[in-house]
C-alpha cells in the first residue's frame, strides 16, 4: 500500500481560473504592470505550469477579453430570444448585463481599455463582435424609443455599458441582489435620458501672457504623446523631440517618465479642484451637484491632462506619489458624495458611491470612445447623462 500523500484534485477548468486571476491583476495594475511571474504567484502555480495553458501574457489577456465578449453575446442572445416578450427584452438584457458585471467585475471594462495591447487580428475580432452586440442593443432601444435618431440610441447604449463597466474601477459593493437592481436602475435611467440638442458655448479664449517655460513645453508635449500613444510607447527622446529639445535635456526638468506622469496627475487634480470650487458656489446642494457635474464634463473635454491622468495609477511611480494622487482623487469624489447624499438623504452611503463612480465612468468612457467622442453636442449630452445617473431628473 502506497504511503505517498494523496494529491489534491486538479481544478476542472484550470485555464479559466488562471485567466480570472490574471484579469484581477490586469484590472488593478494594467497590462504593463503585470508579469507572468506575478500571475503565477497569485494563482499559486509555477511559471512553467502557467505556460502549459498560455503561450505568453498577451495570450492570457486575449483569453480574458474574448471571454468577456462571449458573455455579452450570450446575455444578448438570451434577452432577444422569442421566449422573452418584446416588451420585456430591454429589462431582461439590462438585468443580464448587470448580473454579469457584478459576478465578473474584474473584466467588466477590461476588454475596452486593455484591448489595444492585443494583436491586430484579435483587435479586429473584438471590434467586429462588440460592434454587432452594440448594434443589437441599439435596435432594441429603438423599439422602445422609436423617436430617437439611431446615433442617439447608440450613444445611450454606450453610456449604459459604461454604467456596468464602472464596477471595475472601484471596490465598493452591496448585497448581490441589490447591486444588480441598482445597476439596472442606473442603466435604465441612462437609456431613458432625453438628450439636449443645444451645445454649450465654449469659454472665451484667454490671451497668453508670453511664451510657456521650457518645463511647461515638456509637460505639454508629454501629455499629448501619452494621450496619443500611451505611456509605455513613448520615450523621453520622443518627448524631447516634440518639445523641440534634445532627449537628454528633458531630464533637466523631469528625472523620469514617471515623474512626468506625477506632474500630469497633479495638474489634472488642480484643474478639477478649481472647477469644483467655482461650481460649489451654489445656493443649494442640488444646484451645486448639477454645476459640479457640468464642471467635470467641461474640464474633461477641454483638459488633456485629465484623460492622461486616468492611467497614472497604472504606471511605475513611487508609492508615495501614488498614495498622494489617490488621496486627492478620493477627496474630489468625496465632494460628489457629500452633495449627492444631501440631495438624496435616504440614499445608503455605499449606493451613493456606486452612483458617483457610475456617473464619472460614463463621462470618462464616452469622452474616450471614438464612436461618440466627436459628437457636436457631446458636452451637453454627457452632462444630461450624469444628471440621470445622479437622480437629478
């Protein structure tokens, strides 16, 4: 009789489990912030064991992203089947998507913002399949709101998708059943939004006070390049060339790319703080919250540093700087929460956080989504969508 200790049974779907671990790490750190050894260690396996299932890190990301698309397709097919009455299909769809987001929140938005790290063929497949899903959603919305132009219905579908994706950008949670119901409530409010047709007039241009300093020129060049190519695809030499100086000269102003990103993050925070201070000079909390939402959208669409700063927590930078930027972000979100709970005094604190993050994510996502970011009335439309998510009527 053998005296060898019994081996624990191997999980039935080890590949899916490894991918789930990787998805959580990608969500927290971004694609470039995660290595194969990180995934193996978090999963409790060796590197060679991981390679038995995936050829490289990119293959893991592809598996995760495509599985998310699979889920979206399955939920859509289930909702649009003949077994679901036409009058109930939209709510069935939103409920299915909400459940999927709650149950797999680590990949709720991963496919949209980490997809560019995949091979061209995989990106093409993602665009094709996600486009088909969005087309199906748009047609469904048009059956309930036939008065809408197709482009507006599509915008509302993107916004609803952002509501579900918002669960991946924070860690606040509520009981599963209530969480799903809350996301359905917010997505329904988005889909039912009446979008304004008037544009918000742009602010009058401010005359410059002279040539920007060399440091400011470097910062502006870095911001533009990071926005266009991403942090990791840009070198200090690229930044120097864009600023009209030699690459090594950039180091006189910033010791590293990470230092540049820290400066961009603080610049974005300063702009938000200034806009918020002006917005909060309101006669009541509801007006203040409306103005705060409008100020955020305006700052987002007119401040390149803000879009770039969304990736600040995913790059290599000193922990002290990460913590400082996180504190500033939390303080800013705290202003939204304070106003929202004053406007809706019976709203539980966690549900208020879910609402605020959903509103911010709608604005953040749609301002970066090429299909809708060029709309002429986008500033007014985003503001209306944020008001809907915040329950401002």
